[in-house]
C-alpha cells in the first residue's frame, strides 16, 4: 500500500519529507527506497516506536523525533512533502493534524495521507464484522466503519478543506491480501489491539469458537485452502497554501 501511495505522488527527487505518525518507520523506508529524498523526518508520539525506527532505519537521510501530529517539531515551511499512512482516523482532531501538516509544508508543497476504507473496501474487516453482527446484532456499533467515519471520500475532502488545503484529489488504492489458510487469517484477531481483535478476545471461549465458525463459513476459501481478498485504502492529496490560520 505504501509503495503505491508514494509512487502515485510523483514527487521530484531531493525533496524534504515528513512522515507523520511514522510508527516503526515503514512509510519512511518506502520514501527512502522509492522517492530519492534529500531528507525524511519521521514523527511519532510513541517513544518505543521512535526508538525502534532509529535502530531499524540506518539511512543517514532519515531522522526520527517524538512528537504529536497536531504539534510537529518542525518550523513553518520546513518540508516539501508531508505524508501520513493509516493515522488520520486515530487522532483526536484530524483537521488539526492536517492543518499542522500544512503549516510545516512550504507553499505549493504536497500534503497527502491514506486511510483504510473500513466501510466497504476492507474485506478482511467486513467479513469479520458481518459474522460478528450475525452472532450478536448489538456489536454493530463497535465496527470500524462506524468509529472511523472520516475514512470516506466526502469526510476526507471536508477535513482537507477545513484545514486550508486546496486542489484536493482523492482516489482508491486496492491491493490483494492473500492468506495461506483460515488460521493465517484468524490469528491476528487473537493478538492485536484494534476494535475487531478486542471484540474477539472479549468473547467467552464458546462464543469465540462460534464466531470463528461463522467467519469460516462466509469466507471465500479456495480449493487449496487459501483466501484471496482485497484491501482498499482512500488516498487523499492536496496542495499547501503555506502556514495555516489558527483553527
């Protein structure tokens, strides 16, 4: 997903980048490998993630800083490109994050993000919640599609506009997600901390096994046991007008 996102931006070489919510550095590494930047600053609030990224990404063009998405440790117009992958829907104020990305980006620079299409395009999640709601209709309110309403074109465009960005473009990115077998698909729901795994692990052992059966029955499992699904993200990009006015 990150490779398609970075390639589609078509940023000229030797640009200055910031990766907002860099986590362990996956998007930063993609920028280094595919965009030939002059520099990349990765920013994340997690000290553990930043420490891991500093050890993992040894390219001298990359630096990592602890910081908040709505208060980036950069000066006005410090970068040519501000990007963020799979972060915008998790911050308390998406508009404030976008305005801050605009602030640190030079006039006529690029601000771009991508988020999962939880409502329709994330087949991994859609099948899980369809099975969970079949089991108990009351859990519908837990689904990411309701929690993360911004992950659709219209709300994204509205947030970008409110943040003072212009020439907004939004398009889907579809990538195949192939699982070796059902257990390969099911295991992450027993370990991660996102809404779907939290729901799965909140169930009794009996109900969790019932959910597992319902999910297995609805998935498109091939003759060899593999499961071929598609993951969709919405990618949004815009042009910075320089420093944002206070919100």
